[in-house]
């Protein structure tokens, strides 16, 4: 187990160091996410003081996470594709499951940074009550991102050789992650609603999201072996 965790940390650290030098994915994701939030703010508010409610704010947040996260997933194995570096990675002593877990951790970490930028922006533009249940909201963002990336890393590896992988990734990924986005957005809406009589529904959606994450991560650890073998 210690060796597996070490290999996972090495793979994740490699990707994060490369991204830390180039910041290519981070800047692209951040620009797209901020642009989406600004477009929604212009469309719904239009210069007037209009409240769109907690459901609308939660929907905007997770739409931005969905589309900006797809950019990160499309680049998960893109660097390894150049000069056939993917062969070297697969021939390394790291287990295939550790490679999957490392890629999952690195992609999720980049998405967390973008989400940290989105939350203050939503608070300013839509007067969202971000600070009311900030720790719980951070947990929901973590669980939602984890489930999204758990599925996305598998499809990103499967489409590594495809010329239309950017278009196919969204078409294959979005139907699978609908339960994750539904649970995350519903739980977020209850946390952002100051008039909610109880947070029990948010607790239900959090537990449901955690169960989905366990299922998707376990399936991902199992499925990455045959997917990677095809490379």
C-alpha cells in the first residue's frame, strides 16, 4: 500500500509540476469558467438588481465546473501523447491503478483551484451566501469534482488516440456524470438558500454523492487496466 501511494503521489506530482511551470490548463479553465459566469450574470441580471435564487446560482456554478473541467480532462493524457511518452509511463514500475489515481488527483487539484476563484465571483455577482456553510460547500465541491474526474480520466485515456477526442469526450462523459451533477447542484442549492427550513436535504445529497464517488472510483481503478492496455 505504501508503494502504491508513493507511485500515485509521484504521478500526481509530475503532472502538477508541469502544470505549475506552464499554467496552460489552469489559465484556459479559469478564463472559460469566469467567462461562463459573466455571461450568465449579463443574461439574468442585465444591469438590474434581480435575484435568480439559490437554484440558479448552484446551476451556474456547476455548469461552469462541468465545461471548464472538460478542458482539464481533455489534456489529462495529452502531454504523454507527444513523443509516445505514454509508453514510457505504462512501462514504468507504477501499477496501472496508481497511474489512474495520480491522474485523478492532479486533474481534481487543478479544478479545485478554479472553483476557489469561482466562489468569490458568484458571491459578488449574484450575492450568493457562500460563507454561510463554506466547509460543507467545499465538501460538496470536492465530492462532485472527484466523481466527475473519476469518470473523465477513463474516457480521456480511452480517447487518447482519437482525432476527435475533444468532441467525443463531452458526448461520452456528460450522460454518465448526470447523477453526479444532479446531486451536487441540488445539495449546493440547499446550502446557498438562506430561507431553507432544514439542511437535511443537503445531507442526503452529500451522502448520495459520496456513494456515487465510491462506485465511480472503484470502477475507474478496475477499468483503467484494460483501457491502458489498449494503448
